[in-house]
């Protein structure tokens, strides 16, 4: 089945404590976003790659591609005011058939094995999310401000790429936006589809803080 990936890169870098968007921060002389795109290109050079960026960052990205001689073929979609709108804009460039993944632009450490498992399972199940185990104790905050311990074995940490049959994700994103949508799987789930979980890779972190950046530099 034809494979597509929509890479959403709309970060501002506020928690990173830097003045540039976090997807443009360089690791080993290349912006994080380029590392992320390369992961999918190296997995399947024939796949369609769609990158979603805020409009104010488009010219900057073009200049960065020239500076780093980055020539992996990809299409650009303009981001919206929310992740929901950004993915919806990316879907306008995506085919109506095959498999479509949605991936965070600042997750450059996703493994080939995770990508493979997600696409393979989605071809059979229709809607797939990679997850990792919750390894620390978890407490639930109650309305009165107190908290209770919960069983961490009943919870999973969600990653990307989240992969769906094209017809499923296109249908899901025809819905009206809801504040209950926390990721693409929640949008698809609201359309009545069941989500299948597969094991991700633990180093597939979303680079959000300075500590994450240090970890990514070491792991890359």
C-alpha cells in the first residue's frame, strides 16, 4: 500500500528557552526537522512526505534547505491555529488511498523498526499508535486537589507516527474540532474506529526541553 507521512512542525521553542522554533535547532550541524524527514526517507524513499509549517516559518525553511543542501523531496502545507487544523491542511495534499502517518517534527529518533511496525499493522488493522510503558509511578489528581495512586500497567505513553488507512483519517478529519482531541488517534477514535497499539522505541522522545535536546544529541 502506498505510504504517506505528514510531519507536523509547528513548535515555537518556548520551553526550549531559545529564540528559534525548536524544529530548526541544529543537532550535529542539521536542523532537527531534517533529521526527522530523513528517518522516513531512509525507510522508504518512494513515500510521499508532507511537512506542515507555520506560514511565518516557510521562507526560513526554504533558506535552511538551501544552506544545508537538503534535497529530500517533500511538499509543504501551511499550519493552522491548532494541531487539528494543521493536520487537516496536510491532508489536503495527501492521497485518498494507501496509508497515512502523522508524525511530530521534533521526534527525530523514531526507529526504522517502529515505522515498519506502524505501517504494517495499519495495513491490517486500519488505525495504529506506537506506545511505550509508563515506568514511573502515576498519581491521578482529583477535583478537590488531592491525588490517588493508579496502576501504571493500565497506562501507556503515546508516541508517533500514528498511522491510518487513508480513508479512515480523511473521514475523521471531516469532523468539527473538539477540545477532546489530544492527538490524531483521538480524532479517529471519535469517528468510531478502534485504535491498535504497537510497541514503539523508548528513545523516540519528543524534543521539548533543553534536557531532551541533550539526550537527542547523544543518541543521534
